C-alpha cells in the first residue's frame, strides 16, 4: 500500500496549546536489577548495516594492521567472499545495540566471557542483536546486584555471527520510574551450543604485505610481547561511541557523568569496547596481522576506567599454541592480553613485573595490591597462518 499525503501550510500552534506540566513524561531505557527476569529475551532496536567505507574507517581508526580488514584483494586472495569487517567492529556494534535494553542503567560492566566469532560480516550485511537474561544475583535490598546475560548478533540470513556472555552490575529501581517494559510475546534465541567455524580460506597466501615474524611458528608459550606504541585518546571517543550506536550516557554526557559519585564521577568514561579496540590495534602488527580469524575471547575485565587524555598501551603473553592437522594452513595461539594507561608497556613491565599478569580480582586473596596503571585484561584465541 502506497501512502500519498498532500502538504498544507504549517501553522504555528505552540501559543495556542496550554502547557500541562502534569502530563510531562521522561522515558527510561536499560533495566534496573529488579526488572531483569531470568529467561527474558530482548530483541534490540535498530540493527546495523555494515558498509565498506565504515568498515575501513573503523579498521584504520583503531590502527588495525591485518590486511584482511583493509585490503579487499588480499581478503579475496585468502578465499573470503569480500572484505570482512574486523571482529572488533562486529563486537562493538553488537554490544552497543544491546545497551538500550540491557545495560543503559548499569553501574559497571564486570566482564566478557566465551565470545565466539562464528562467521564473517561482509559489506551489505545487516546485523541485529538479541540478549537473553541468564541469571540475577541479589546482594541485599540496598546493594547493587549482578546480572549474567547472553548476547548474540545475527545477520540478515538469521545466522549467528557473534555470541558472548557478559556480567553487569545494576542497582535496584527503588522509587525511580520504571524503564520501557519488555515485550510479553516469546522470542526465539538462536544461541549455538556447539558452534563450528567454517572459513572459506584457500591456503595460497601472499606473504609480502605482512611482517615475517608473526606466523604461528613464531609463538612459544611463555613469550611476553611488549607492544611498542601507545595511543592517546581524545574527545574523539564521544563521536565513535555514537558511530557504534552505544546509548549509555556515561560515555558522552558530562552532566550525567559529573552527577555520579565515586571513581566514575567527572568526565565521560571512554566506552570500554573502544578501549579494547585501540589496545587490540596497537598489538595487531605483533600478534594478529597474519591471523586468519579471531576465534574469540574470555575472562575480559576493564579494571580501571579511561577518560579523554589518557594514553593506553598493551602487552601480550603467549599462553598456549595448538597445532592443527598438517593439511590445515594455520594453528591456534592463545594470548593473555593486558592494557595499561599513562605508562609505556615497557615501563609497566619493568615496574610491575609478573604481577601485571595476575588477574586483578585474584590480588586480594594473594595479599597483593591491585595495579592502578592496569586498565584491561583478557584471554584471546587467534587462528594464525603457518609460515609454510
């Protein structure tokens, strides 16, 4: 059915309509603790169409060096149908699409777990996001609780491209207005319990566009790689938060941020997904420029916030290498990835030594102090090409 509407001159009406203050309303988004019900599924609004220019812009902005995300011919030579979006972009978009429903009222993002990138996202693909509430832990009537959620992104063919778990800390609603209600109708949640990865790789790889020392054979468990450069974050982070559709005001609303208490009060906090992306980009020419795929990550924690003006840097430690059958052109390398701020990676290693690689949540039980310079920790698995 077509809609046809004839335009008429628009009259000024504001002065003729009485102001009724009692009819003012302030829609609220996200969820308070008591509004999360295990088993709920949210279909997140909007969706996101990936376009080549935006994909290239993201990879360049976050200093990605893997040609798979920068060079269409390189990607096709490897067997990909087109230029794939960087996994960091897919992760940032899928997480951000869910903020309006699941974490816009969150006090803190507590961790990422069991993230798996199941298939490429290509130019023209449209990704939608879903979240399912798995568990809600209450710590008392006046204390924030912890919610465990699962989030996934699906493409226009309803095939899962990314799935992961996340824990968030959320306050009780109390006397505050309720948020936008969740839909009552049941929603399918296509979580993949036993995922497999099928990459269309050819095995005939060009070698002249990547470094010579970042192949599978170049990594041995125990290696510590100190990434040379840092990256100073500026107010650009506000616009980048918009670009990935994150709606939490903590990341772009100074009035909101300054109205908070504690260490989150003050300047807007840089959205953690962007911090992760910058750190990963700083590490990419040392660990992932010859990766065929980011398999996923787990035990990811933002241990300190970052604000505009902070300089971030990173280190990677090789935890494991896994050889695949001889016919497979790649192997799996697991890294522990650490982010620091306002100190170089080399100086952080000299200053903190092995303590830098101990999880911050474990420090108290070990009688150790937490590290104020440290802002991020995660374990990630990469499928990395063999040299021969």
